[in-house]
């Protein structure tokens, strides 16, 4: 029992240290707002790979049509990845209204190939990627353009907010997603990028063409964003985080527990392919810490000392998590009641363990496709 206590405390110390570092990195980032002026011009190509998203396409195009950005310096490239719900036909009808809207059919299979195909067709200096089920504000592209011109980065990682927390499952996903967003931003704030989201990402096309040759994870259905980030990082390219509500996109939670779990298993499964040491260390520490908490909880039913150790470990971990997440809840417009957070914290370690095991024993699944 003493050995278990020592291991648990050492893990917790390292885990809490990581979270403190991410929190410090978050506060190092300066929050910015668009000034509605540019000191130069940049042509932007927005790439949206999609599959069976007919129910989302019209809303996305509508929001893109309301951008406070020069449409003389914009093209939106929609790349169909084998849709069977009439999405491409819907876009053809919409295209007649907008000269900046370009439509393509991917010549391969999978989101990664569709994204690469769209980039190969892009004429813009700056590539911006998002998903068909995301929603953007009026100043989205203007804010990105100003951030790009002011700091000349190779890659811009931007915030994604999960909205629509009306159920227990949706609230749990929001907390989980907020944690990933804080790690994303905090790590970049410390100049040690680990993850990002292709739902809101921008990069120079010329930098992409060079870095994509070194990107790992080609056999995974997802992860094009994180593996690309690691390639940029490995080449010493400049990666920044645009901490701006106006540059934020919004997405919605998975509709069912099965969909949510499959999504997280898909995300977790690709971590096996990470080569970046700091990212691998971060993933390992998070997994081991949550595994120990879950194990101690189960052991506490048979051993009173295990119960005492679990209570101590659980409280320290929960407070560390709260300390990080509370720093970002205002920026991401998320209400975080203490009691709800306590309940979710009880289940979180088991969810992490189940998702990790599931990612190892099941094949990736996304839009009726299977991967590794």
C-alpha cells in the first residue's frame, strides 16, 4: 500500500505540474480583437472537406457569405468525400449566388485525402480549414487575416467552443472539450504545442507543402491536424495561438453516448502514432493518472487504506483540473457549477480508461468507414 501511495503521489505531482504549466501558458497568451483594418492584403482559401452534411451546408455557406472580409481576397473550396445525401447537389444550387464558392469531388477516399485535394486546388497564400458542422462569426476571417499579417506565422491554431449543453451527456462533453482546448492553448503559450483542431486551423500553403512530406499518421482516419502540427513543430516553423473570441468557431456535442465514445476512441487511437516526445509524455501522464484514480476507486471497496488514498488522490486531481478549467470558462462562455464538476470528475477517469482500451481493441470508425 505504501508503494501504491508513493506512485500515486508522484504521478499526481507530475500531472498537477503539467496542468499548472498549461494554465501559465494560457495566461501568457494575449487576448486580441479585430481592428477591422489590415496593413496589407492576404488571399485566403477556406477548405471544407465534407461527407453527408447536407443538413449543415446551407447554414455554413450563409455564415461565410456574411464575413466582414474582402471577397476579392477569398475563395471557399468545398470538397465532397463521397456524400450520399444530396449535399453536392445542394451546393451546386447555392454556388450560383456566390462567385467565391468552388466545388470539387475528392479523387480519393477519406477526409485527409479530401483536405489535401482541396489544398492542391487552392490559390490562396493562407489556408484556413473548418468542418461543415461548425459555425463561424462575422469577423472570423478578418481576425485571422489581421493575426496572420501582424505576426507572419506558419500556422495559426484557433479556439473551438462546444455549445448546446442541455443534457448530462452534452455537459460532460463540454467539460471534456474545454479541457482539450485549454491544453491546446496553454501548450502553445509555453511554446510546446501538443494538439490542435482542424475545425479551426490556418497555415501557409507553402509551409504545408513542405511539412506535409514529413507528417506521420497517414494510416489513421483522423489526426490530419495534430500530425501536421507535429510536422510544423519538428521543422521549427512558427506556430501561434490566436486567442480571440472573434476567431472562434462553434461546434456541437455528439448526439449519443455511442457516437461520443467512438469519436473519443478515434481521437485517442491516433495518439499511438505520435512521434513528438512532449506530446507522448503529456498523453501518457494523463492516461496513467486517470488509470490510477480509477484503480484506487475499485480497490477502495475491499481496503480501507485504498479508500483513504483514493479520496486524497481524487481531491488533489479534481482541484488541479478545476484550477486549469476555471481559467478558460469565461473565454469559452461555459458555466461550470462546482457540484456538477464534482460528479463528472467521479466518472472521468473511467471514461478515459474505457476510451483508451477501446482505441486499442477496435478499429477506427468515421462516417461508415473503418481505419486501422
